[in-house]
């Protein structure tokens, strides 16, 4: 069975959760170890709107040198949590700090935290170059940083002179990432940055963020799609209906994804699992994903006289099924995130 380290119960929510490449933060931190302080620390965070708890006692951390995937269906509370982190929405209770302070207390936030919450919120009448020039001036940066950042996000000179209203969503995402990176921050907070990117653009974004983390930066990356995140994330935090339902390293959550087993006599195998108290759910044709290791599954099948056609760790497919199972009762398609 999954442990409370990964699958979070209400009783466990009182403390904080554990559990081109070349753009690097100016801090040049070494790779992380267990003794480093978290760069993002969310503790017992709650945000209510009238009678609705959009965020309900949420706790987790993001460490330096790692990419933390913040996962949940639409309306789960991801965007609200991130808005509280960067001071756009006040918390009802609890706290969210970045680099040990509230975002509003950072002296020059863009030099320390790069933020992209909504690529479509950029001024439509400005050109891409003008957008970055304003960001550079606001942060006290030389204008030479603008051309370097345009090159980093692969926006051409011609594209940089176009007005943002004429940009595709993918181009707006690239411009938003450039704005987040131009201050050479130590932390990135990005809400659904893959929206609008084509497959090549998604690969580019993954490489960029992986390189940022490998050089000591901290990345918090949200998505409602597991496959967008699991390739790059070191740690995963799963939220549903405002509550954390699972968190841990990707390896830890993969270990709890269980075992995939197939048989031509799946009904008999299912009965054998029930007799031994092994929880299992359907997984494709003649298949089950069982919450037990492969050795135990094999012994139970042998004792029941049930031949197996496949027996292996569930891995990524099991992680996706676990994600869907954890959030199925909390998904609110179309609700405010």
C-alpha cells in the first residue's frame, strides 16, 4: 500500500511537505543536499473565496538544483497557490516564502525570482523587444541583456519587432520565459509554460529548465498534464480540489505506482488478490495495476494456479494511472484554477 509520505492525508497536512541550455542563476550553487534550506516554502496555506476553499492547508517545498512539478487537474488550486506565492493574491491563512521571505519583501524581485503565470497577460500593443526593454529597465539591467535573452528563447529580430497582439500563444510563452529569465534569478515559478508550444518547443523548454536546475537554480513548474512534467521533474506535488493528495521524489512516487500484471484469467487473479488484501485496478486489456511488489504478485498468482503473461513494475504508466486515480474525485474541469 502507499505510505503517508507520498499519499497525503488531512492529518498529515499540518507541516511543510518534503518528501539553448546554458542559462544559469548567478548564485552558482552546488548541487543540493539534504541540509540545504528550501528556496520555496509553502506552509499550511489556505485561500478562501466566500464559502469556497480554493487552496486548503497546502504545504510543500522546492529545493535548489531541482525541478518540482506541481500537478493537478484544472481548478485544483495550482494557479491560486502560485498567485499567493508572488503576492498577487493574499493568503487567508498560512504562509508562502521564496528565498526565505515573502515575495513583497524582496528588494528587486525580478533579480531573484522569475515568474510566468499568464503569457496572454502581456501588453498587446508593445513589441516583444519593448516588453523586454521595460523589464530590463525596471530591474536596473543593461539593455544589452535584451538581445541575449531574445536569442536564448529563439525569438528572431523580426519576431521581436512584432507587436505582442500578433504573437501566437507559443511565441508569447517564449517571451514570458524570457521576461522571467532576464533578471538572472535564482528561482523560477512557471504556471503551465508548455501551453501553446509545439513538440519541438516543449523539448526546448525542458532542456532550458533542466539546465537551469542543473546549475543550482530552483524551478517550480505547474501543469495539469503528467506527461509534460514527469520527463523533467525531480520532485512531484499533486493537488486536487485545493488539497495536496501526494508528494515526493519522482522515484518515490514511481515506487508506489505498483506492479503491472496481465493474465488470460484476469477474473481469477483478481479474486486471488482480494483474498490476500492486495488492492488492484484495471489497466488495459487483461491487465491489473496492483499495489504490491512483483515478487509477492508472482507468489499469489502461483498459489492460485493463474498463469501470467506479463509481470513488471508499473513505472510511468502506473504513475499516470495513480495520478488520475488520486485526482478523479477532485477534478473540477473548467473551474478557476
